[in-house]
C-alpha cells in the first residue's frame, strides 16, 4: 500500500504506525477464522454453581485489596430509539401513526403504549407536550398522547434523548427523584466496591460527552455521599485514537472520505488499553446500561461480592502453587500444579518443567458471572482451543461462530448460559506487581463487519472484544448468577421491564 504525504500526517496524528495499518489491511485480505467451539461450558463443566455464597462474600469483605469499578459508558442512546425514529419518520399524522403501529415491525411499540407513564422521565415528556404543542393531556386518547410523547422524546427542540449518552438518560424514578444509570453505578459501588467508606469508579466515555458526565457528578455528588455514606473518587478515559482501525472497500483498498483516510473506532476491545492503566488490585466490570432499580440492589450486590470471593479463592490457590514451584519444584509439587491446570482449565498440555508451569499459571484472572440463556442475543461461554493451543474457557460472540458448520451448530444448540458482561478481574501477579494486560491479548480474534459510508459499502475491523480476544490468555472462571443480575437497556422500552421499576 502506497501512502501519500497527507495519509502519513493523518496516521501520525492518531499515533498509528504505518506497519500497524498494513497489518490491518492484511487482516481484511486474509479474513478472520471462526472460533472452533469444542463444547459449551455448562454447570459442572466450566461453570461453577455457587454453593457457599456467604463464605465467598466473607472472603471478599475480609480482603483489603484496592478495589475499583470500571464501567464502559461511551455509548450514545441512538440505538435505544432506533425503532422509534423509524416509526416517527413514517408517521405523517396521528392516523398514519396508528396504522403503522398495527404492523408487525412496530408491534412491540404498540404493546408498550399503555405503560408509557411508567418511564422514569415521562413527567418531563408531559411537561414538554403541554409547552410545545399547547395541548391538554386529559383530552388526548392513549394513541394521541403516545404520538406527541414520541415526538417530544426525539425532537431536538424537545428532550432530544437519542443524542444523549446512554448513561445520562433517566432510567429510574424514586417517587419523583429521577436517576440516570451513571448515578446508579455509584449506589452499586457503595454496595459492593467500597472500602473504608470510600469507592473508586472509572468510566470510559466519549470525548464529546465527558463534560456532561463531569457536570452531572458535580450536581449530584453531595447527595450521593449523603445517601450512601460513601465518598467517591471518579476518573474518566476514552478510547485512544491509536486504536482506531482503517476501513476498506470490497476490494480491500483503504477508503477515503473527503480525500482523507477513513478510520473507525476499534470497538470495546480498545478498552484493554484503558483497563491496563487502572491502579487497583480487583476491578469490577459492568456496562453502563446493565443496572437494576435499587429495589434489586441488595440481592445483586451479594452476587458481585461472591464473584470477587471466588476470584480471591482461586487466586490464592494459584499463588500458593507458584510459590511452592519457586521454592521447591519437586516432582510431587509439579504433579500437584499439573493436576490443578487439568482440573480447572481442562488443559492437558504437557509442560516441560516448573518454569513452564509457572508461566501457565502466572496470568491475570477473571471471574465472569453467567446467566441462564433465555434467548437474548449475544455471546456465551464455551470451551475452545485458544491461540496458544490450550483448552480454555472463553466468551464467544455469535459473529465469531461458524453457524454454517453443522457440527458447530450442534455445539451452539447445547449452550445453556449467556454472557451478561459481569466480570471481576484480578490484575496483579503473585509478587503484587501489575500485569501488562496487553501481553495477554489474542490479536487474531477481531471482527470484520460490513458498514457503509456516504452510501457506499465498506468493511470495518473491530479489535478483539474486551471480554473476548482481549482477555483470551487470562485464567478464566465462570460462575452461575441469577437472571435478575442482568437487566440491560437496548431499547427504551426495556425500561418498562420489572427490573427497572419499583417493587409493588
């Protein structure tokens, strides 16, 4: 690939090397192979069933390690309102609006209309309807009210919700006290990620939205501290431009827009760089939108603490083995360590000596909560052969699976659990030093997706996902947690589900 002077300036400004660009283009040409699924992780075969909840909680609560809550929060709310935008763009008036609601495409919106008043921000919607349209709400039927409500929710002169970051939309209503998911994560941190009445939180945000988050925290920090009895330390970061990836056309040639190389964000896998900068021993990871109404907080916090307890228990076993291997690498100790590797990781590889076994054990640890699969789209837990030829537990996304292969389909169909992105990470080694997390990434686990720019089809490259290839060479443990711990908001109408509403 021949780079022009202007191209070199662009990649230099982003902190991208020309060789890095060439590797990305080679990836497009060669393609990314599917993950070879060996079998699904199930209870007793890769997924731990918590039988000692209180013991694990106690183990975590008695630990003095530095703890931090890491929350990816860069997403805009655009997708939450995507279907609503489509409906309103086709609705010329109330009559056409009603007809469209009777179609299959918009049937879920129609079902939600009787319960719109349960949306946390609905009082703001009603105020705007009266201000903007000079209408008396009590004179409108349910469909008319919904028609104007949706306009207000989307309109730039209304609430303009789809242009807000998802973390700053009001999710929950506590007798008129409206809370964003951003605020709710502080209550979560107070419940399970605080030590000595202090809690640290880190949010990965979009650069254009960071000021909005900082302003919101300034407004609510005093109340948060009063309500929780905890003081909070907050930090922010965003995906580095150096993790952006080049887009190519269907012939794998770099795409230019306005005579300039066109790059796209590398996806959440880029956040391994951000995670690598965090100063903490134990890091909880959870997406911004996966946050329950506070009525469910106490129960969910127990399971978060239990996951951390499992992490500490497994970490202690591994550290003890490494210490023994260093001090007295006798044959019996070597066999004990090999047995652990085989039983915990299903890794039957032969390791030449104590140093090779230490290298296999001395890795970052992640404990991932897994919920029963009820048909939600997304990744799941599987046994795979990783890039080092080791049998290992991995979270595999649908896009990584070969669904055209009948044998792979049979493995997929036997899957019992789903990944809700509920992780606790141990990022220090046996000597208390921080791991360089970038050394444990399988760079060949990215995704090639098909997009468009200026009406033309392009191919985009996403980096290995944060909880997929970016953590492929970690030591992984899966633990079953209740479905109640998983309550993401992909559509605005997900906010009408029981987990986001007050208990009756």
